[in-house]
C-alpha cells in the first residue's frame, strides 16, 4: 500500500463549471404531466421532480448519490437507485413523489441491487441482487419475494399472471434471454441478448435479439425493426445501423425504437399499427426511453458536443417536443467529424475527431473509452471541448471490441485477440500523423480505456509524450482477486479465465511491462472503487516511483468507479487539462 504522503487527496472546491452538470434517468408520472429525473445541479446526483414543460423543480434528498429513478405505474412511489460512497454497489430505496417516507428495500449490507422495473399496472417493483437473485417487492403488502436464483442472472420482467419471468443470464458477450416458469422451474431460451419485456396480457414477448450480426427488435417471431430490409435500417446507406433499445407503452399500441447510426449518433422511431414516425431529436445522442403509464408521453435523455445530458419529452405521436431539464449547447462548441482508420490487419475503425482552428499538425490526445463493450459517441465531453480551446486536438476512436458495429466487431478483442486491440491504438496514432493532423501525441482512457492506455504506453513507448490512466486495470490477476465477485464472473468471457488463461493474462497485464513506459503518467482513481479496485492504481504508482519515472497520482475520496460528485469532476477537469497542457504544449 502507498503511504498517504505519496498521494494527492483532492478536496472539493467551489468553482463548479456548468459544463460538468446534467440531468438524466427520466421517469414519468402515470398521466405524463410530471417527471422525476436525476440531476447533479446542486453538486451531487439527486432526484428532482417537476411538471413536464414547467420550471418549478424540487429535489428529494436521500443522502447518497442517486444513479437512477423509476415512477410506479400507480403514481404513489419513486424507486431510487443509490450508490453509497460512490462505489458500484447499489441500494434501492422507495420514496413518495413529495419526498416523504424514504426507506430502503434492497441492496442491504454487502449486496448490490439494480435493474429496477415497475411491473405495469401493479404495485410491484422487480429488481436483481448480486446477479444471482430475481426479486419482487410488493409495496402495498411490504412483502419481498425471491422468484428465481442462478449465476449471472438479471430479472427483466414478470407476466401479469405472476407465473412466468423473463431473465437475462450469462457472462459479457454471451448473454441470453430465458423464459422461466416460476411454478415448475423450467426454462427455455427466447433469444440471445439483453433486453426483453412481456407484451400487455403476457401472451407474447418483445425482445432485442442479438443472434445475428446486427440486433433486431421482434415480437415473438415477427421482426419489427432491424434486419436486412433497407426500410428497416435508418441512417446512411451502407453504414451499420443497430437497434439499440426500445420501450413499449402499457397498452402495447406504440413501440419507441432507438437506433444507433452513423458511428454513434441516434435515431428515434415510433412504431404503431398504422406505420412508423421519426422523432426529431434535440441532440445527436439519445438514451433512457420511458413512457408514462397512460402512453401519452415519451421521455428520454439527449446530449451532444457542448450540450450536457438533458431530459426531454414528446407526445405519443412524436410531436410537441419540449425540454424538461436541459441546457442548449455552449458558445464556441466544436463539433467533431467522423474519421475512418485502417487497422494493421485491414479492419476499418472509426472515431470522432475534435480539432482546433487552423491547419495541422496539432498536438493531440487519443481518448479510449471504457467497456470495452461501449461506444465513443458525439455526446457531451467537457474535457474534449476544453482541450480544443487550448489548441489540443482530440481523437476518440472505437477500437475493436466496441459496441455499435455488429457482433463480430464487439467480439474481435476477446481473450488472445486483445493484442489486436492494443495494435489498434498504434493504428490510430499512425492515421493522425500520416494525415497531417497530429504532431506530439498523448494517450488517455477510463476503466478499460485506462487499461488500454497503460498497455499501449508500454507496448509503444516512443509514440506518446504523455499519458492519463483513469481507473484502469494494470494487473488482471489482482483485478480478478479484488473486484466484486459478480464482476469477475461476468468478465471471464471477455478477458479470459484467471486460472486456465493465467499465462495470457500475465502477458497482457501492463504492470509486467512497466519498465518500458516512458511517458509522464497521471493516474486517477476513486478511493471507493470496487469495480476496478484502487490496488490497480497503487501498483502502477509504486512501480513508477521505484523507477524514478515522472508521474502524479490523484485519488478521489468518497468516489468509486465513476466520479459522481460535481466537485470531483470539476477538479478532474482542471487537473487533467493542466497535466496535458504541460506535456503537450510546453
């Protein structure tokens, strides 16, 4: 363990740039007239309630950062997902929409609870604990029932009769949807994928099916969106378009379908028996679709470059778009261009390029997203905007393993294929330099992107002038030993088995190549992180200190895998800007 004298502990400070605030996780009252959502406008993510289209909002204080909120179909309760200490362990609390009667219902002790869903028309909250227990909580009787157990399961829905459940089961990249008879205990596979709900009445199932190369939305055997037909795939011709998620009204009359198009932008369709309608979007990236119980109103989150997460709503036909809690893009916002990169083996990669005014080459930073089954999208990135204002270009690629580009692409870095993902980083730098876009180059990333940053800095030490590792894994052996058990179990299909693949994971762990690292490195971590535990940062910092290599360690107390407090994110922004400016511009 490091001595505290070697660590910069970062206190809160009062200068809070508006660029790091936002609102997300919308939930609608049954009649669609009011909305609850999560916002950190007061410094810590909390639940806020206000009329849709109105401005009188009030917060509900629960004492810990809130990550998600859901409104019961009867209107009497808000279910809130809390992150005590900022860590990935979650608790679920119920509270009245006026802020009264808060009480915890799940995630007690060391347990974690997530995947909240109110069962339509019933005072019952469905959720999952520890990826091992499917739980129903009746908020009228106060009873709590474990309806199913198993390894790596997550409860998706329960039919109106209470006899059948939809469960997701399996590790990352290999998950399936199961239909379980809760009386007999028998199960059958419905689809490969993550998202499924019962249709009204429970006689059929809507599912985002990932069996093919690109996901499709189907109701039982009928494909509603996706597939090879051009009319079912919005976006530019010849480019990947994926069904990303969907939401069905309680009466089943309308299905909102969210598409991922053009390298990470969003498109939103409403499907009815009369056809489809495209909804104009207030920002290029949308998430969090949710309907009011009466089907009158659809809410979602939208964001874009210089435009923080905001909550929006529209009527059931896609008209009357209005902001619930949203800010317009800031002045001087730089909008990225979509670049294509040819990897070492001929695979096409894409990424979003933010450039300062004037001709290149510019000093540049390559940013690597987490996951790796996530996607860099043209959303809100205050760090990117701030770097460009200082004259530093940013390239945010989607290397192999990213989502949004088909099943083959997202699995192209599994196990021993991870060496190719590391090579993708060098291909991105080569593209920037060969195109005359970049001169001096830095590298940074978060979570898996932090791991990939460390791996590439060690593999290609001459390429980079500076690095920033944000809560990245440095040693797969210690990661598996110290992370949450359910995280470790789900990760084996992606990274490899810590026992049978020990030699591979040893070779892929940057800590064993740390002698090759040359770039000054900023290491950032949350003290309470139990996803990628803080020992991953401590090993790197200790190794760099022992070798006399330039580095700095920023440890955030009261934070976990995400920096949930606005003060922490503002401090991170300031310190990272100064670090990169020092090593790229001077």
